[in-house]
C-alpha cells in the first residue's frame, strides 16, 4: 500500500519544493496545508510521480492553539478519505528526509503495524496537568504580548486549579507533533474527533498532546516503536536544548549518517550548505 505525506507549511517555499522533490515517489501521495495567513500568489507546487493535493480549505493556525490540531485533523481526514494508506507521515514544510524512500518503505514493511509517535520523558506531572486540565481563554493569542489577556488567562486558570476543574480522565502524554502512523490509528483518531475537541480545545499546545494521549489510552499503545526516547519513537532527528529548538548544523549531518531516523527538522534555505548535505543523505 502507498504512504501519505502530510505537510503543514506556512513559509520557506523553496525549501518546501525541495521536500516535495525528495518524497516524490510513485509509492507516495502528498497532501499540503498552507496557512491561511500566507500569501500564495504565484506559488506552484508540482510532483512528477506522486499525486499532490493542496487543501483548498485553509486554516488560520496559531501557535499553542487548537487550530493546529484542526490542521492536522484536516490533513488526516483528506488523505484517509482518498484511500487506505499503509503509513501517514506528518511533516512541517521545513523538514527534510535524511533517508531514501526505499529505506523508509522497507523499514515500514519490516515493522508493519507499528506506530511511530514520540513520547516525551522529561516532563513533569505538574506541567502536563497545567497544559491539559485548564480551559484557557484567548487561546488563539498565546503569542500575544497583550498584558491584560495574559493576566486574565492566568487568573482564570488558577481559579480552575483551586476549584479542581478537570478536562479529561485520560492519562496525559506529550511529545513532538510530528509522527508516522498507520491507517488503523488514523481511523481511530478520526472516529474520536468529538472526544479530541472536548478534551483539548482551549488547552495549551494541544498539538503536542492529543495524538500521544489518544494512543497511550488505547490498545495502540502496545504498538509504539519506542517509549523511552521521544525522537527515536517518531523517527525524527530534532535537537531540543533547554526547551529551545536548535538549528541543524554541519556537525549534525555527520551524526545523522549513523542514525536510523527518517526525517530531520528544522531547516532554512538561507543555510544552503547544510541543506545540500542533507539532500545528499536522502538519496543514499
């Protein structure tokens, strides 16, 4: 069966085209969501071997907000409704593969039925509770510097803590939103959209919670590739240091040669030397 590549993009379109070129394969279909705020005038995206779909309904995605979950669900739904895929790979438009398509497809055949989802280890119960068990106001504006909104949001959240307000009884898990999951689990996600909305709308960064939590509280938990290493679990090479995403460097490229992970993030076309080295990796 084919694989579906689901891409969330909002800028760096030259890099997006390089990503499309590297996953353009007769065994893949490609689905792209471009942020509603982005000017796409004159943009042409093409694939030669894959079928490429650009979602017509564009969502205004905001950092930390449920709108990012809506983007992911729209991509999963569009691909699922088009046909049954063996795997659905969720990527951002500034990711690149570091393995060839032959490698990725062969790996998936060997581990057929496995869910490649990252589960974070170094996260406290307190943080998980704060992120998931409050109904945050102005969730569409987590990035806003409006002091009044920040103060009102904090006051209401603390009041909910005092009152013992709780959003869900599920055991909450957190991790990178980028994942590679089976058709069965995508079907399970789409069947539980109402539960996802009820549990995670107006929470903090629900895109890092809903897939992990849904999987962990279901039989699919037994299918996880790794629960001890977040980025091995999702087969992504991502550098996080003290809560900050680090840019990929030439030194990282050497480390990637020794790993079995499939994709890396995040890149910028401004750093052409690193991008060129990564593109060489993905055809080996």
